[in-house]
């Protein structure tokens, strides 16, 4: 009887031991999971500042240097455009020499040589005529008046003057002349009709076509002096300073504009004119490189 009770007690003790062992085994994963959760919570508390929203696991590490954003590209200034105007053309031959040479043909050769010199400086070059055309004065002016940052150079050959000389012209309006030239001797200068009648001229943003050069007189004078200074170095006995004159083609141009005239078509050897093309082209190229139209008063257009 007693032995039976002992067996039952031993069996219950074994079951109790196995039960406790099972409870211990079951509680270990739970505690391990809780420890991981607590540890993860502590890590997240270290990484995330107080009051900041929780960080995503996919966020990049904070110790990686940030690449600065590239600055927006600045707009490059527009390239200077040089409009070369070989005068005359078509049925208008200009001056004619004893050997049959015509001014219209010679200045076209001059313009082509000057274009090469200017394009070598990476400048944009336009010709008012590429062949034996004869654009009108207004058509030549219209080619440049629609451009920004441009200058105009008209090329001519005279029918007289010392051979191998060159002169530069810039436009002068009659109102810019001295009072003695605008009035008779001893008489006061004449008053403009609008001022005499008390009527004020109407203000407008448009430039009158025949007055277009007024906005660029100073810059044209600057360009003319630069060109003439270089021409004197290549064409001896040329005048030291440019000449102010009412050259028709220049009046309707709303940009720095000059005319260059070489002497002369009256040569017995056509090669003498051919030899002028390269020095002229080099002089134009050098002067244009030194010219800054927007730095001159009234130079911007």
C-alpha cells in the first residue's frame, strides 16, 4: 500500500518537474521577444530626437555628405553681329575706273575679306548683299535694325584722292552743326516750328526711321575713331581722325554705324586695289575687337 502511494507521488513529482520545465521553455521566447522590443525601442529613442517624427528604416544615414545642387546656368551674352555693307550693286556700279573696274565689284571683294577676318574672332557676320544685287537704303538698314548688339560698316571706293589712303565717316545730323552753319550771318538761329507755335511734340517709344541714328551718334563716333586709328597704321597719308558727314545710308540705322572709303578706283593697275583688301580686313577686325558698344553713351539699342 505504502509502496503504491510512493509510486504515485514520484509520478506526480516527475509530472510537476516536466510541467515546470515546459513553462520555462515556453516563457523563454516570450521574454526574448520582449527584450528585443525593449532594445529596439531604446535604439529608436537614441536615433530619433525628442519630438521628431519616427524615422523610416529606408532613410539614408545622416553621416553621408549631401551633394550641393548645381547653380542655374547664367545666360551668355549675345554675340556681336557685324553687318558689312558693300555699297551699290546691280545697275548701280558706283565709281568706275579707267580699266573697267567698278566700285560695286571692288567693295564686294573687300567685304568678303573682312568677313573672314571677323569670323576668325568668332563674330557673326552678315552682308547686305552677297552678289550683284542692289538692296535699297531702307532694306540694308532693316537688316540691322532688327538685331541686338550689332554694328554696321558700309564700304566704298572713291573716284579720286591719293591712291592707298582710307577715310572713316560717321553720321552728323544738320541740327548738330554749329549755329553759323544753320543760319545766315548775323541772324539768330532759327527756332523749330513746333516750339515757335507752343505745340509740344508728341512723345512716343517708336523711333522715326529717318532719325534712327540719333540714338547711336556717340557710339558711332567711338567706332569711327577706333577704325581710323588702325587704318592710319596700314594706309599711310590717311587722315588721323574720322570725318563727320551726312552719309545717307547711316542715317536710318539704329545702331553704331560707320562708312569706310578707300582711294581710289582711278588706278591703272587693278592689283593695287586687290592689295588693299587684306590690310582693310585686318584693320576692321582689330578695331571691332576693341569696340565696346554698350559702354559708350547712347550705345545701347
